[in-house]
């Protein structure tokens, strides 16, 4: 029996079928996040070191992060439109495959000492970050409204395992590189490439039925009307329309963000959180290395940061569904400020940097989980793929700028100065929060 036949069955049977597909989808997405997350973890900690070794310049350490986030930004909307046209399965498997190709190019850049290849490889490797981010939306496609944040957070949490392993692949990767007669730092990228390719295969073969396609069939079979702004009802064609209608959906989504205060708050929260996190995290390995920390210590520090980002996300999702998405997102800004204080006042203290980086990740988790759930809640279903893709693109574009400026900032005002600048980036979120409070 096909998915379309199942979804038109007796209501009780259809609901049971959707629940079963949702559980299976979340489990499969979690498995792919675990495997693909290894590559994300490698790019976070070892990417800047690889770039510095290829270019022999601290500035290029920041450029590596910029290229990675720029790659993620470039494919945010295209991945969302591909999902809208052909489903999450095609979009997510394609994204992980592109990232694996980027890993191969990065290995080539280290062998040839080629900066252009380094940049191209980092751009493609960044597609893995975008795919990792958009997987959270796939988990929410079939979720009940009162469990949306929790479903989304489980997939975010699954990234913990791979992302914690990734930064610690420098030493095992060195053994792989030695066997393959490659530069020492490339071994971690060889392992990451294999993992990202495996994530692509897992989703392509087993993400069936597609959650986004099934959610549309469910909505159509139940005859549910679209809700939201007037722009949503007048500007959006059916999801199965042509590419022109898909672009129209993105434009309607931008209009929705301008006229829906809660959606705008969620958008700003997600964008600023990723920028704060990216700017500080990019330069932390370089700053620690300059203070004499070993690769192992750097790896442990980044692992702690990634634990903060992902490990507590189910608890954050549970909290957001119960106390509200808005207060949970605002709490994330307080965590960011505490993080900036610890890291900025560390003065070379490894313990303080570890604590600061952990809180940096936790603030990101609060902001991303609550903000993403709030964005879905405040956006009509027909507009969600376009708005989600636009949000991910914006957060990666702004984060790319922040990461690119992080290196020069550290050079001019130091690591403590960078943290002070990062702390000021919570102000736009506070501004939109106050606007919402006054509108009540």
C-alpha cells in the first residue's frame, strides 16, 4: 500500500500510520546526523588549522570558517526549494554528498598547498553544515504542534555524537594520513568524507516515505486550510507547482517575515545566535594554540562546546514546548552574555575557556531550538520551506561575515575583545523581544 493510499485510510489508521512514519523518520534522521556530524565536528576544530597550514597565515584560519559558512549560506534556499519540489530525501542526501566531495577537494588542497582548492573545498564542505541544519525541519514535518520543538531537538541532539568525535579525530586521522602518505591534518578529513558519504546513502535509501511529501498528503486529505498572513493566501501556489512558483514562495516568505512580529523575532534570534557562536568558536582553537595548548586540549575544548550545542537540546525542546518558545529564546541571550564574560576574562586559562565555550554552545542550543520551533509555529505551512531556507541562508551569510572579521578582530583587539563584540550581538534579539512585549 502506498503512502497516499495509507493517508486516505480510516482516520484512526491514518493517524497511527503518520505516527509510525514520524518515529521512523526521526530515528533515521538521527542516525544520519550522528554519522554526518563527524564531518561538521572536523570542520569546526581542524578546518581552521588545516587552512593555516596550507596558507601559512592566521588570517586564512578565519577565512576557512568564512568559506564554510558561505557554502552553507549559498545552498540554504536551493536545498529548501529542492525539498519543496522533490522532498526532504532528495535535498538532504544531495547535501551530504556535496559535502563529501568537498572533503576530497580539501585533501587535495593540503597535498598541493593550493589556496583556491582550499576555498572551494571549504565552500562544499559547508554544504554539510547546511544539510545538518535543515535536517531539523524534516523532523518537524509530521510532528504534532505541541511536540514540534521536542521532535526538532532530538535530531539536533543526535549531532552530538558525531560532532564530539569529529574534533578528536586529529590523532586517529594522523595515523590514516601516515598510511596514505598524506599531510598529517588531512587524515581527519578523509574520515569525515567517508562519514558524510555514508549519511547521504542512508537518507537516499531509507528516508521513505518522504516526511514532507507525506505531510502535504495528510494536509490535502484532511482539507486543512492554510493559515497566516494575507500574503500567504494570495501569493503562494500549491507546493507541486513549477520553479517560478517556488521562487514566489520565497518572496512571499520574506513578506511574511516583514509583517509577522513573532516570525521576525525567531528569524533574528536564529541569525544572531549562529553569528555569535561562529565568530567566537572560529578563533578559539587558534587562540588556544598560541597560548601553548596542544591539539588534544583544543579537541577536548571544542568537544565541550559541541556538547553544549547539541547534548542538552532534548531538554531545551521539552522546555520550549512547555514554558514557551519566546522565553526560552530570550534565556539563550543571557547564556551568551555569561559565555562572553568567561571567555573574555580567561587570560589564557584553559578551564575558563572550556566553560565559556560550553556556555556558548548552550546559548546557541536555546536560541536555535526555540527560534526554529517558533519560526515554524508562526509561519503558514505553505510558506515554511521558503522561510526556513531563507532563515538558514541569512544565518550563514551573517555568520560568514562574522567569522571573516573574527581573525582581524583578534589581531587588533585580542580574543577578549572579540568576546566583548560578540556579546553586543544579543542586542538585536532583545530589541525585537521588547517590541513583542510592547505589542501585547
